[in-house]
C-alpha cells in the first residue's frame, strides 16, 4: 500500500489553525445543555481550541452505563456553534447517526475505535457519506491492527471523502499498567510513513486515562510532528458522567497547552547539515548492528547443528529466561529502556528458535 492510494486534501483546506497544531477540545459526553454551553464558552473565551468536541452517542462496554443523550444533545451543539463560531465535531457509529449529525449542521465527524475494528460497520458509514463534503477523522481500532486502520481510511476515501484524517488514541493492552490504552507509537508512525500527507491527530485523553499523564502524551505527540490533539475538557471533571479521571477543566486545558512545546516542522541549511551528519552516523551504526545480528545468527546455526547431533530440543526455557535477565541488566547499565531490551531480545530469540528448527529438520533457511 502506498501513499498514492489515498486521494486527500490538506488539512489547511478544511480548517484554519494559523499554522499551529489543530486543537479539538470539549467534554467526553454532552450531558446537559448548561454543561455543554458552559464548557464550550469557556474554551472559546480562552482561545484554547479550534474545534469543539462532544460525545453524543457513547458506545459502552456494558449495558446500563451512560450511553449519551443522543439526538437531544444536537440542538445544544447547534447553539454552541452559533455562539462561539467554532465548528463542532462528534463521533458517529451508524448511518442514522450520520443523518442526524448532518441534519443539525455538525461540521466534523469521527469514527470511534470500536467501530473502526469492524469493516462492515465502516462500510455502512462510508456508504451513508457518499456525496457528502464533510471532514472525517478515523480513530485507530481498539486492537493493534494497522491494516484495519488503513482499511477504514480507504473505505472512506473510496466513498469520496477527501477531507480525511486519523486519530491515534492508543490500543488495548492487557499488559499495560500505566496508561489506559498503550500508545504503541510505532503503529501510528508506520501509518504516517505510508501516508505522509494524512493528518495525524493525537488523543492523549484516551491514551492516558488519567489527568496526570496528559501532558506527557500530548508532548510526545507534538514531538513526533502530529498535526493536532483532541483533548477532553469538562467544566467540572470530577462530576462528569463518563471518563471523569481523564478530563481537564477549560482553565487546566489552557495551562497545559501553554506548557507544551511546539517543534519546528522545517529547519534551515545549518540545521540540515548537522542533521545529515548525525543521521549518517546513525546509518553506520544501524549497519553495524545488522552485521552483528547476522554474525549472531551464524552462531545460532552452529548451535542448532550441535543440538541436532545430540538430539537436544531447540527451545530451552531456562536459557531463554537467562538471556532476558542478563540482557535486561546489560541494558540498564547502558541507560536503555527495559521494554526496548526485552522486546528486542524476544524477537531475536523467536527468530533464533525458528532458525534452529529449520536447521534441525534440514530445512533450507
């Protein structure tokens, strides 16, 4: 799949951010007319956002949870749009949602992570948007599947949606213990690599799950040259009907945005020359790493031959544990992240086992 597969318009053609990152902010859920009005007007007064967001339909894991006010909330958002002059963005999950959103003049639609995961649902939405000129942002699927994310973007694009963008909101991960959803930055980076013209919006609220981590994730997204952020903000977060722990007051949102560092998207000749020198050194080190890895695999083949000749199993659990423990220690002494070292050696070990089983069964590598 190449970037040419998506026929999209630049973000600047459908939203004016004056060259700054796009900020979409507002409550997780539209709860009452007063709550929506107060939150949105505070965001507008502080100049904190280019777009107001609010959840109207809320897909919940279990029945009985607050699932949004539905159509009743749409006139509230109409009034907010008229008062603030800011465009409104909401999530849609069915063709009926799309119909109602367009009826009430909603400006930007996004497709949630639980919808993106199902191609049938995405196609239904795409069919309902044929002939409609509205920006559509697609969140990554709940599970870490890049192809599902790309497929959803393609379906919208083939339906004629050219004002298209992606929202990176993180992925479900049973092993994650710090963030609500694991960022897995490499997946979003790969999407951006394949489609460099595709606007990428970071969603620190859903990645963090807690206010304490919002700044960390938002800054990381900007450091990676994301095109914007979508952040949940509520007039009284602790009393929010959904996702209370990850929302900020409008004032706290403004404070965080003020602290964020916006990186330059381009640089002059001096910076370019210095960057090229550093990158050349990185390229050389990468080649050396690959040469070292190839030498390691040659030793693995010899190890496999020895195991085969002595009728020893390829996988030795005690050895694998020893490798992880020692390499983790070595990594710490070199100031490398534990996760980086662990994941790298898990991959290397799996490849080593594959190589050994090939050799031991006389299969050509």
